[in-house]
C-alpha cells in the first residue's frame, strides 16, 4: 500500500487504515482514477462540473450531483442521498473527468433525478459509519448460521451497511433460485435493521472478497479490472495451453480473465502459420501436423504410417511444400526439409545462474566421516607405511639390519597356523587340543593359561553383594 497510514502494526501484522483498500489519502485505492486535470484552471466564464464520483465499500461507485456547490476534493467523506436515510462515501473524482467516466458507464449527466450530495460528513456521521463497519463480520457469521438452519442452498459472501446504520445489504451466490423470505424475517428480528438481499455472480464475489492469484499477485478483478469479458476455451487452444480446468480456472471457478490478455498477439502470429490440420502429400506418403511452436516458428510432421518419428520443419518450408501440393506436385520427403538437431541446439540459448545458488543443500552441514570411531579407539596407533613407498635414509639407518643393538620386530604378516586336531588318551578322556604339525605345542598351553588368568581377575562377589 502506498499511503503513510498503512504501516506495520503489532506482531508484524499490517496496520492499515481498515478501509479495505479505500484510504483517505487515495494512495493505495483500488480502481483509482488519476485526475490529471487537477492542476489546470478552467477558462474564463466556465463553471466547474457539478457532478462527483463517490466510492463505497469495495468497488461500488456511484455518481452524485453537487447541487450545493460544496468545495470537495479527492478523499473527502461526504453524506449522500439514499433510498431511505443517507449513506456515507468517499469522493474519488471531481471536475471534468467525471463527465468522461459517466459517459463510459452510460450515465446521463443531464438527468435531473441524479441523487444529490447533502454535506460533508461530520464526526458523528463518521463514528456511526465506523461502528456499522465493525459489526459486519459478526452479522455475516450470524446470517450464515441462520441460512444453514433453514437448509438454504446459498452462500452469503459479503455484508454492506448503509452509512446511517438503518439498512444492510447482503450479497449472496447460488446456483438455483432460493426462497429466502423466512431468512429475511429471522435476520430482521435478530439484527433490528432493514434487510436487502442481492444476488451476484461468482466473478463479482471474487471481486468483492479479493485474494492472491496463481501468479502471486492480487486478483485483477479486485484491483483494476472493471468489466468482465467472456472467456472461452478457444483462447487456451490458440495459446497452445493444456485444457486442464484446474489450471485454467481462477478462484471464482470460471476461466481466468488473463487468458484474453495475450490472445490478440497469438492471433496475429498465427496468421502466417498453416492450419494445425494441414496435410502434406509426399512420395513416401501423407504427412500430418502434430505440434506447432509459435515462438520458434517450427512445425512437427510425421508420416501417416510412422507415428513415432516426428520431423521438425520451419514455417517457410511448410508453406513452400503446401504450394507444391496445390500445383499437384508431390514433395520428395520430409527429411529433405527437416531441421537437424545440431541447428536447433545452436539456436537455443543457454542461461547460466549468475548468483550460483543452484544447490538446495548448500546451507547443510557436511556429514562427518565414519572412521572417527576407529580413531578414538586407537589414538596412539601410528599409520603404517605403504609397501610401495620408498624408505627414507633415516629409516634405513634405524633398521635392525644396520643397527645390531636393536632387536628385530616380528613380522605381523605371518601365515596363519592350522588349528590343532582333537585326540584322545588311552584311558578314553579327551586330551588337550595339540597341533601335531605345529613345531611349538607349548604356545597353545600358554594361551590357555592366559585365558584362565583373565577369568580369575574378574571382580568376585563380596558379602555386600550377596546380602
């Protein structure tokens, strides 16, 4: 929002002026008309135009006659004539541009029955108007509960109070005719005001409620779009879009209005293109069009007997081949005019990411290697020297071969000894497992003694443990 009153409030929530986009400074209004004649003075003898444009809640605008010749400017709050009582609105346009707007809306500025402006709104009028605006959300919720209790197939989308608080207009949408006579009686009894029901379409509902579209911006109908033109599926076909209703429909459930924005450009570009159902007669057979790319000016054809192989042809070549067919001349083949893949790759531009933020895991911490556990267990273990690397001269001097005082260390890469075979004594009792082929049978007995010592060194139960 552009006005200074629409600042940030508590907890980061937008403060705003609580006018739903109709700020008094006219800096962030929706459907605002810029008065470019405001700084220009009228010619001598000319009187200012006696009609003004006043906006009410959301996008409702009406024209009023300034019969009292009040000095009004954009943003003034005025009390205007209504069917019963008076209404409070905001001036959005004055001067000669009002005549242009009335002509655009098919309003007659010479009509004597045009409603009038009573006065500038006093502080009392503004206070009553603000209290009524604050009640709208509560009354809308209560009215929906009453409609559900009566099993009415309708949706109450918005409530608008009159400026003096004597009347409320309920806007609803429904697919079929609804008998809401009992609903009006219940609401008039509950709220104590006069009730008016007004049915609107789904697009008007989206215009009044607003929202964010699939493009990420506010809805066009709630910001600047004033008239709703019909949108058909042919607009999507001309633009080579998939006929998916979920993607082509807006928040109102109808086709998006933005499908008409670029339709004229596509229609102008397709004037030079052959029709999508064109056939090319060649010596190999009849070729049919399968795909059209408007931006690259390329068409894809395939033979009637070979649907899998597509041939890319330029727009000029296709028109040339069609002219030959008109003269009852057959084209030799599609391969003769086909565009090679290397040419297509050269035409394609490769865009690089300047920022260099392609990786999604660029902020993640790197994973620690799994070998840390082994390093913690043996911190004093020295790394072994690779067998393929050459020894340094200092290592050669300290080797056992060159130093007689140093004992030679046993080699760790000794061949494994075969397990001892089981034998029995003459008395039938099993004897110790001794490897007969082993040259040192005493080594196995020493290992057994070491295992017995480890078991004996375990903690023995004490008296405290038993008791």
